[in-house]
């Protein structure tokens, strides 16, 4: 049984007309000979409407009840899509996260998928019925409804693809695929025909918003092939494949940026063991995620410790650090929230030297000062002043020739390309 | 454990403000020392909005998927009410029909409650948590979501009251209680302080729309005491009690009417055994409910057979009968859909003679011709021309002195009055 997962986001099911279009897309896949499981988000705007309603009732609604309310959005769209499919003469059945069931961790609002029961879905698929599953939601061991966090429908789709050993997980979006850069900044940004899961992971964590990062993690961990496609245009989209399927490795795959971070520096920290845990312990206790950490080699056994946090946590982090500074004998704490992170991502970096050098030169030529640098095997990130973000992204996109097509491989259908 | 069920309809939860008002009402009952299970409908207009959405997708949506879509309405309100209760410092938990679970028959759109699992509810009540259950919905043996039909939240509430041996089931409505007649027709219609379940059953089936008829049947069958109250005004409402609790029995409790029926007459039917089943067999096969049936004693071994059906089934019934008429050797079929049924209901009829005589005299004095008569132990119904319905109802309400208060018993709290 060749199973294909097709996931459609809120903008693809925002109106009755769009739901009809989704039905036609699903029917095409069925007619291509596949068994199809559809994953849907709520109609565009609906989740926000429900959250607003909840906040009108209570400034801090309980997360359990918020999940009960929010999860109704997808329940409406799955029912409507089944009606559209049945109207066209196809057998279809909808299932909520609780009905599948999609077992998750207990944490409301950002639960993690732990197990998917395949029986109901497989027996429906075997009898030729299209299965339509509510994205974004599951059920925990208490039998309570949970949700997976913003963009969680992507995770539902990829997790279903892994559980059902699907040939491919198609994610339909309102863009044409994964781009080399944000097209609002780089007008000649190009749709990538291929990207590795590892690169996609780095791009997502660097600010690219095509897929929920946990969905990409899932795909990476379980080797699920993802195909990012447009809901509205018949384009070939982007294949997210495991690395060995790549025919050619360009140096750089894309440029990402993130303007949602803030930077904090503790000056003249005594350079002795245990200091880092004294600083980051209280930060972690406050549930604040730290992104980049840089510690410069200092003079006189003193060092400057700099790190970045989510911008919404900037004031909170400053407050916590002010308590710590005297305890660890440091001099002062300074911070800035007008910063941006620009990242270059590409598996080709491994075999191509000089990427970092080129990046620093290009930014210097534009007069952009680099405040922090962090590197991984397939990514280089720099922190610059926020006002330079567009200029920096454009200059790098151009310098690495990202608008030129490097590959010419055409897809010949999910099965032949993806079957592992 | 003294359990009280409190049910609020769509007009009582139509806005955030009204949900807050419901929370306050529930809290008052908790502070009175009761364990409370709340049953809610969807926000006013929401179920219709969802049905319209479904009909935009498909002219004949499958009932399974329609139930999936419709059942989201109550899921939103139960979550919101829990948030409001928690905001005020009370512990509360919401459950959908599937979560309780409320087991129903398989028929979508008008499923019947078969079994309610009490465990989750009781353990919550024992720990002092307010339980908020979605009305109108359940789950069938396939694990599919079902709905109970219009007004089904009343049935959910009464069924829960029966399953949990609740002291009372309070139904909050947008009226002050059960009235002696429709106040739009009879301005001096009076709120009844008491009515028997049997009378309520006859009133409901005669057109009074305070409670879903299946809820009344449930209350009658299981001896559940119901208290009909206003959501908006602090009035004493109507107690629906078992007959033995009545201190006094007025002759007549109320006047009901129904303008949703149509009348069909088969003329000159040969008066021999088996004719009735030949007529009503095909009618029943077409899922058409027959209300009144009158067969006059005829001459020459011939008789006229008249019956009423729901007005929406009038044309359909006529079509079916035209096929039957030649088969049974009858002469002709005539019908009218401009009729109305007026019913007098009251357990006092049993011991007071002359009610029917008075009724016929009053209608005759107003010049209203009676087309059909049907009686039960506690009800007399007549069919008249539709244009006379207001005149007839007003005249009867006045003739039987229904605007005058007959009882003066005050309720002293649900427990003392209702505990069986």
C-alpha cells in the first residue's frame, strides 16, 4: 500500500472554495494510485479568534481548557473536507487527534507526539477510504485534549508519515517551496528544488518559517521525505531529502535571518570553573532559552560572556543577571535588543573552505560590523545591528550566487525518489 | 453527595458576558453546598452557522461528518465556562460527549443516549471540581461523534441527572418557566409553579417548546425532578414533579397549539380488516410520523379515514396515498395544510368531568368549527382552521381561568422537595 500524507495549512482551507480546491488536489493523488491521509489546520484566523475569545473570559486561561477550545478549529475543517470528498463520490472519514488517537505528552499548548495508533487509519485506507486527520492536536494519558503549539499540524503530518511508513509527506503552503532567502528582502530569492533535512533544520532554527521546527526534527530523526508544495500554484516545490540522495552539493543552500533576539554581555567575569553554570542556571530555571553563547578569551583572568535570548525575554533576563553579577564578582551587565542574526546554511560548507572568510569580507565591504560569530558544521551565524539585516542578507545571497539554479533534477513521483 | 445538574441553553452562553453570568450562577449553587455538573449548549447561532457552512460544501453532507462539525459548538462553550470558573478561583474541568463518554445509538443527527459512564464525573465531583459537560453530543460504539438532535442538551442534562442520581436537574431557559399558554398569543399567560412530568410530556408533544420532548420522556421514565428556570431573571420557575408530590390538582394545566401539521382524508374506504395497515404501512416505510388518526363510522360498509402528519411531509404523504387509493378500493384522497391543533392538558381531567363539553362549547361560541377530535387521559386535542388558532387558544385560556394562580406552595430547595 503506497501511502501519501497531504497536509494543508490554514490559508489553504480558509473558505469553502478553498476546501473544494483541496478536495480536488486530494482526489488527484487518489487517482494517481495512492492511499491518502490528509492533515488539516483550522481555517485561517480561526485559532486566533478562539484564543481571543478565551482571553476575553480570562486573562490567563488554563492551558487544559484553552486546548479544548482551540482544538475545535481543525475539527470543523476535517468534517467539511470529508463532505466535499463524499460529494465527489469518494469515501472519506475524519478523525480528531483524540479519535485516532495521537498520544502526546501531558503538557498542554506544546505537547509532543509520543505514539500514533495506526489501526483505524490503516483499516480505512485498506478499504479505499480517504482518512482526514485534525492537525495540531492529540490526547494525553489522562484522556485530555492537547495541542502541539503553533504550526503543530506540520508535526502531525510528519509523525503520521513516520508511523504509516508513507512514501512522502506533502506539505502544501502559501509559498512555492523553500527559498534561498526571504523574498521580501531578496527579490530574486529562488525556490530550492532540493534541501537536506539537516539544512532545513538549521534554516528553520535560523528564522525561516516554512515548516515548524519540530516537524523538521521529526523528519530528520525518522528519515521522512517531505515535499513542500504550493496550495495555489502547480509548481514542483522543494524536496527535503536525506543527504545521500543529493546529486550535487552546492556550497550554500540559503540565507536566513532572525530579528527576534536580544544580546546580553556580562563584563569582566572572573575566568574560573563553575561561572557558566552560575549564570545559566537561573536563566534556565526561568524557562528562558539561550541561543548563541560567546566567551572571549580575556586578560587578567577576566573574560566577557555574551549570549542571546528571545527578545521577549530580554528585560526578564536583564533582571535575573543583575542579581547574579555581584555574586560572581563580575563588573557589569550590558545588553541590546536592536540586533539581528544572519545565518548561512549549506552541507557543502563541509567540503568547501573559505565560506566564512567570504561571508566576513562581504559584510565588511558593506560596512556591516560583526558583533558575534557562531558556527556549526553546516551553518555560520553572525550577529549584526538590526538596521543592517536586509543589506547583509541581500549582499550574501548575491555573493554566493544563490539566485542561480544549481540542479536540474526533475522529480518523477514520490515513490521512486523517496522509498527508503 | 448532593449533586445538582444545571443546564444552560445557547441564549444563556451567547456572549462572554453571559458566560460570566452563568459562572456566577453555578458558583452560587456550589456555595449552597451542592456538587455541580453543568451542561452547556453552543453559543446562540453557532450551530446554525456550522450547518450553513456544511451546506455550502455539500447539499447533502453525510450525517457522520455533520456531527463532527456541529459538535464543536459546545466544545467551545464548555472550555470557556471552565476558564471563567477557574478565574474566580474554582476548580473546573470540561468534558465532551466523547470524553465522558456519553454512549449513544449509532444514528447520527438524532442519536439516543444509551449509557453514561459516571466514573470521571464522580471522581471530579468528589474532589470538589465542577464538571462541565458538552450538551447535545455523544459517541457511538464505533467511536464516532454523534449528536442528539435539536434541543438535545436538555436530554444530556436529564440523562446525567438520572445516571448520577442528582437531586434536581435545573434547566435554565430564556423564559421564566413553563407557561399556561404561548404568551405571544395569550398576554396574561401565567408561569406554572408546578406541573407533572406526564402533563409536560403532553404539552411538549402538543407544541410547547420549553423542553425537548425526549428530555421530558427521560425525566418521566426515570423520575428525574426538573426545575425550569430563567437564565436572566431571579424567578422561582416551574417544578416538573412526579404526580404524587402535587398538593392540589387543577382541572387544566395549560393550552398548547401546533401549526406544523397537515390533514389527509381518504374518502369512502371499504370498512374491512387490514385496511389501516395497507394505508399506514407505506407511510411508516417513508419515515413519516403520523400524529392523530380518526376513523368515522360510515354507512354502506364505507368509512372516511383522516390523519395528520408533519406539514413538511404533506406533499410526500399525498403522493404515497394516491398510489394506495385504487389498491384499497377507496374513492378519493383530500387534504389540507391550513390546519392547527389546539390541546388542553391537565391531570385534573381524570377527576373533573365536563372538560371536553366546556371546550367544545367555548370554541362553538367563537364560531370555530372543529374538524377532528382526539383525546387521551390527560389531554384533549382538536383540529381547527389555522386562522382560528389565536382566537381559540385565548378563549380556552380564559374559559378555564388559567391566568389565576391555583397553588401557593413555595419551593424550599431542591433536596427536600425532590429526593425520591
